[in-house]
């Protein structure tokens, strides 16, 4: 038997499309629905400058009509009528690996970030898309692990970056040890190793410290990470410890990573005075561009400059994402890239 080689691509590799779910009245967005829909359309508009958009919604005709009425042409959109609980495509969407250079759709379990929120419909979206022919002839594998896409980063060359706080959450995979989870990820994703971040968090975060809010792999052995230099801020100690961890990490060939520190966003609070998890690390990489969430603060331009250093050959575009923060997420959280070669 010839052994196949499995590989989990990096986000900056060529893509076919990006998956998004339309915010509707049945979601938690109902009180601010129009503003959240407008942000969704702004993100979709930038995506469709470069690639296709896969859109899911219970009322897909109404969703596409709303997008057209709000200024987005329908041509780059592939739409699918699928019932949804919410809009967080990063975490219920498919993860794609290449096995012998052929794409395979992995459908991990999604349980609402450790049983915090309803997820019965979102947990079925990947399988329903596959049944609708969205992924063409690509095989689909149902995985025996609870895992959200926002909890792992890949450099495309065998290294996975994650956080211990999330993957070792007692309401995700309590039957598995840390070593067992690492072994499983290496096997199904074709990884050679897992780098575990032990520190770092954002107040108001429901995900138990998803790595895509804290530290992101970028090309040329670069890690862009959220840094807190304000000694009076509640995050200062944990974020400084995370930065020390990142400095201790080495590439597969033993060199330190190139580290680029993102500015700490000004604090944002909801109407009840609860701090919201604002972060510039929640950017989306697409073909030829990087979409960066901004919040109308003084640090926005500095964040754009840092991310431009990490992606010198790409257009870096700011998208105003303040309306997403009350949902405890941002731009990367509501999107999931589909690598090139997957779509029918």
C-alpha cells in the first residue's frame, strides 16, 4: 500500500471561495440586525472582488435579495438554503486537507463553544453543503472530535498553533488527554507538531481563547500577535506571558519566528458595561488581499500598518466591524475560506 501524505494548507494559499452565513431574525443579532447585515455585506463585497462567496441562510432567496438591495451584485455568490443557528462560519464550517494533493472535507463536531449556545443546526451545515453538491466530488470525513476552525492555525508546512485553554476545555473533549488531542490532530491534519499557547485571553470572549483572536501564522515564518503594553489593563500580565511564549517558539528548522506585535485596541463595552473582545488579530486572508477588522479607534491605522508588513504583496483593507463585537466575535469569526480545488 502506498502511504498518502496529508497536508493542512495555510490560509494565505490560493482559495476558491469564502463561506459566510447570513444574519437573520432568528439569530442573536435580531436587536441590531440591520447594522450586522451591513457589515456582512461590506465583508462580502471585499471578498467578491477576489473570489466567490458561498452563502448559507434559511431564507436564501430573501438573503440574496437583501444583499442585492444593499449594493452587492449577485453574480459572485453561490447560495444554499440551509437552516442556521448563527453566523460563525469559522467554527462550524469545513476544514479542508489535501491527501495525496487531493482535497478532503473534514467535518468536525461543533457544540456551541463548549455547550454555551445552541448549535444543533450549525453542526449540520458542512454535511448539508456536501449533500447539496457544494464541494463537488470531494470526499467528506466526519470527525470524532469537537473542534472549531478559530481554535487552530496552520503554516501549511506541518505546524499547528493553538491554545491549551480552548482545546483542553472540559466541555469539548473531556475524554481525551492533551497528548491524545495532539496525536489526533497530527494524524487527521497531517501535522508534524502542535505549538500550544498556555497564556493569553480577551475579556468577554466566549470561545475560551481562540487562537485567531490572539496570534496568527503569516508567510515567511511570521507570527502576528496581539500585544498589551498598558500595565493598568487587566490583560497586561497574561498577554505579556503569551508574548514570552511566542518568543520561545522555534520553526521546524530551529530558528525563532519573526514576531510582529499588533496594537492593543481601545477598550469597547456593551450597554451593560461588559467588556467586548476587540482584537485586530481577527483578520481574514483571501486571494490577493487581507481584510482587517477595525473599530473606529486611534489604533486602527497602526494595526493596518503591522498587517501590511506581514503581507507586503497583498492589498490590506480595513472593514469596520464594531457591530460584530456584541456577538463576541469579529471578521475572521464569521468567515471560512475554502481552498482552491474544492468547489464543484
